[in-house]
């Protein structure tokens, strides 16, 4: 995140003009490139409103950034989800269960490699099982 104090002066002035009563002003994502234009996306707290400011300091009409607001909202939501739940999930019983299943499947795979026919090793359900664990656990087996 780009700190408000590090924004160009003309962008800070414009952001403060828009809502001088805000308790906190952030810029997240730092700079946003959409449809050939670079924007600073200013977030106001506690109102939770956003303002798009072009690099030159002008404010675009809402119609110009309507779709971009959805993309920015997605970034913010994804970031908040990672921060709030990512660490907790990695330490949760569910994550430990997936790691245990991973070790079990890898152990079975190692025991079968060399003794089982090739068709068994490339069988869809076996690789599908490890693929499901990879997707759920978020890493590659």
C-alpha cells in the first residue's frame, strides 16, 4: 500500500479537498492502471468511500471508472481475506488434516511406484485425489 504521505502533492491536495473530515485516508491499491489510464485510488475511513484520481490530478466521471471500482473492490476483499483468515487457516485443524492426507497419498504413491502397473499410477482417481488436496491446501504436491 502506498502511504498517503508519500503521494504526489497535487494528488494529496485533491484527496483532502474531496473529504477533509475523514479520520484516515489510504491509497490502496497504490496505483491502478485501467483502460489505458493510471489512477490513484483513495480510500476514506470511516466512510469506506473510494475516489479515483487520474495521475494528472483530475477526477474522472463515475462512468469512466464504474467497472474499475469492481476490480479495486475485489483486490481489497482478497487482501483483507488473506490477512484475516489466511494465517489462521494455515494453523487450523483443516490444514493439518490436508497435510496428513498429503503425506498418506505420497506414501501410497511411493509404495506403488515400482510395483504397480503403469496404468495404475496414471489412473485419474489417484491423481485427482492429489489434485484436490493441492487445490484445497493451496500448494503443489
